[in-house]
């Protein structure tokens, strides 16, 4: 992490952000103190830019940050009013802190920008909920908060603004364009030697862990859900095209029918890329599904007529059919996500359930889905609420001077794992001690000369907000101690005991944060990612035999919707746990488990469960022995998936290489339905082997 902080772009951004926040804080603080003589206004005008500019890691460009900052102002005003009203009683302030702490952290379900603004909003309530109980000063606090917030938004827009990065749509458009070229090359049999590597590199560029937080489609809205699904479909399509490019073929050119379908996939991808760039859906949504069904009907018809091609050609056709299905999901998701408006029901409904759901239903599903102890968002909200509530209780009961510093320590030093919290606290305490010593010497030497503190404040802020992000929490806490000493000494007479109070408060907050970290999910997402990935595999395991049964049914059948809903819910929880896990420090001494392979396996099963029964609508002519082989293989793979889940959860320690490749038994006729099942089951076996190898 230190190396990442010290890269040239990181250093430049730290300096620019420090300049913006220092300028906004100074522009509000100094005129209100020395011009209007309003200490309450100036305090909130000072801390508003610090809260939303430094404490809140709001991602995005200058315009995006300014929008979030201004959008946070109404909530900030309400929180200051609430804190001012509850400051009359420690019990009321503690109860309010617990509720506010939980709600603001749980607001991360709305996406990275809402999560980024949460710490700053917490600080607004924290500042207001401490004595003295002075409701008559509420208007001054609100004016100061509004002044500082507006000044910060203006600085984000006008002072060294952050330039916009490529949006997720533009990144997705480039990846889809790459898929279009690869599909056209595959149709002509002219794929270059490095095609597979280039396709996988393009796929990796869409991994959410490699994207700036502001560009991740993580919100509950329809457009965000659709773009997230489109990204997953694009990655799957790119991987399928890479495997097709790697497949050994006697003839590099596909059969004529496969070539036609590949060219249509290339055309659809071109159109989809154009839609992503323009924000308008294409006008021919039914062309690809019709072509997919005609392609499959022709395969089945040739088999019934006794003119089926050899097994290798059928396998190639099955691969082309699967990637065409991925292209359809990609195109449809992009069509839903381009404008975010409600769309008529889309098949398969289980995958596109959100297309015709109301905004209220989308929010309700996101909130209800995360209201569980298995959700890392819920865990973080509970941990933070308990920590802040306990800190407010301790500070109020002991009547600590500047007790809000206790809560600020909990807010800034708490991490998602107890080990990381302890490491952070050690550095913070060391920095605070040094900073308090420097602040004490300053207060002793200067005495009650406000002009001297005014001269120190702005350079101290610039240094703290620049060096803290670059060199770590020790520098941040030490220099911030100097900042608060300089600021409060201008608002009221102060002595060296202010630095002493700072040490006591930070030490108290650190102790509360450590105890809460040890008591509530001390391992962070490390343990939860194991549980959630194991739960995801167990949720998808029943879909394998259910899919085979639906395909082999003599009447059109589908996989039970309840099983699909359960798997989709487990997938969302696993994705959230994986995202937090990737944000936590990793143990370099251990070989990391490929948790991302588990997510891809689940997507592989879900897509096959919805598409295969629709493509292979009748099992007429399948020999009983071949049908028994398919059911037995599916049951074995479902059992293997459960065993893999046990390994993910640490319950199985016996070395295991995963299931063997799946192949139709020698002597059985090669029929499209059987080959499609073979390809899908073999892909699942390969996914499980990849998980086992890690």
C-alpha cells in the first residue's frame, strides 16, 4: 500500500486534494472568526471541507465529487439539527449515534459514492451531539456547515479539478468491440495467434477490483444492475471466444452454419458497442434469439434426418451456441441499462427480473438482501454503530474535554479486521503523541496570541492533508493534532492541556475501536468470504441436476425458479464479500485462493440453467443409457460442487484435484442435446478443477 501511495499520480492527487480542502476550509474559517466573530459558524465551516474532502473518500472526477458534496448537504443539515437536539442527554445522544452510525454505513448498499460520503456525514452528527446543549446556536451551525460545503464543492470544480476517467460504459464498449472483432475472425478462420491472450486481457480490464470505485456499477438502480450484468456477460463472452480460438481444429474455418451465427454475433456486438457509446438501444432486439433458435432447430433436424456432422463439429457448434447466448444476454442487458427505464418482461425472467421492477422494489430487494448477518455491509454497519455508540457513552459518562475526538478516533482508525485496526491504532497513537508534544510546545510558547495560531493553521492543514495520505496514519494523526490545536486556540483561550486532552481522547477512542473490532467479526471479510463462497457453491449445486432433468424432459420444462432466486441471492452476498476482501490487506505468505473463479463458476451454472432447457426443448430420440449417463454425471458434479464448498469453508483438508473431464461415453450417438450437456458439464468440471487447484 505504501508503494501505491507514493506513485507519481497518487502524490499529485494528494497535493491537489490538500490544496482544495485547505483553501475551502480557510475561506470559510478566517472570515467567520475575524470578520463576523462567529465561533460556531467558523468551526462548522472549517470541519465541513475536512469531513467531506479528507475524511470521506468520495471517488470520481471533480464534477462528480462536487455533485456528491452538494447532494450531501441536506443530510448534513438534518444530522447537525438532530445532534444539537439530542445533546441535552447522554442517553439520547448515544441512541442517536447508534442509529445514525448504522444507517450511514449501511447506505453503502446504494453504491460507492454514498459509501464514500458516509464518514463525513457521521462527523456532522458527532460535532453537534456533544455539550454544551445550545439549541439557540443551531442556525449558526447550519450556516457554517452550508458555507464550508459550498466552498468545498466550488473548489472541487474550479481548483485543480480531477479529470474524468473512462466510464464503465466506455470500458465495456471497448471490450465488446474486441469481442466483435474476435467473433468475425473466428467466422473467417483468421484468428491471430495471440487472440486468446488479447481477449483475456480485455476481460480482465472489466474486473470490478481493477476499476476506480466511482465507475463500478454497484447501485440498486436498474441501469447499474443492467450494466453489472452486461459486464459479467461480456467477460464470459470474451472467455468463450478465447477458448474457441485455442480449440484444436483440423479445419480452422467453422462449419457454414456456425460461421453465419458468429458473423451475427459480431454484428450484434458492434451494435451493442455503439449503443454503449451513444446511450441508445438498437432497434432489432429479436434478430439474435431467432437466429439462435433456428441454428439449434437445424442441428436437431439434421440429426433426426441422419445427416448429423461428426462429434467434433457438434462440439464446435455447441461452443458457438453458448457464446451466442452470452452475446444475447450482453445485448439485452445493455438495452435495459442504457436509459434505466422500466422495460417489458424479458426472457429468461429469472436473469432479467429487474427489467420491469419498480424503483421501490429494486431498493427493497437490495435492502432486504443485505439485512442479514451474512452480509458484509450489514456487519460493517453493526460494527461501526456499536463502536460509535460505545465511544459516545464513554466520552459522555467520563465528561471528557473535546469528547468528540474520541468518536473521531473510532471513525478514522477503525478497520474491517481487528488485526488491521491494531496496526492502524499503533501508528496513530505514535503520531498523536509526537503531534501532541509539538502542539503543547506551540501552545506554551505562543500563549494566547490568536494571530500566531492563524498563521500556523493553513500551513498545518496543507501539510497534514498532503503528507497523511502519502506516508500513513502516523503522519496524519500527528499533523492533525497540530491542526486542531491551532484551530481551537483561535476560538477560545487554550493551554498546553489541550494537547493532553487530545492524547487522552485518541487513546480512549482507540481502545473502544479495538474492543469493538475484537468483539464483532474480527476477521473482516476473510472468514465471511469463505462462508459466502461456500454458500454460493451449495446454492448452485442443485441447479446442475435440475438443468439436466429439464433438458431431458419429454415436455418443455425449466429449472425451478426458487432454486434460481436462492442462487442469485447467494451470488450478490458473495460478490459483496469478495469486494471487501479485495480491499483488505492480504497475507503475502499464503497462496491466495482464487475466489473470483467461484463467482465465474456460479455465473456459468446460472446461465446454463436458464438457457439449455430453452434451447434443447425436447429429448426425443435420446437413448435411455445416454440419458442415465447425463443424470449420473450431473449428480456427481453436484456432489463435487458440495465437496468444493466444504473445501472453501475449510471443512475438508484431503488433497483433491477436482473432477475429471466430462465426455460422452464411447459408443453413444453424438446428438446436439447430449453434446450441449457434455460441453456445459465439462465447463463446470473445468471450473471446479480451477477452484481445487487454488
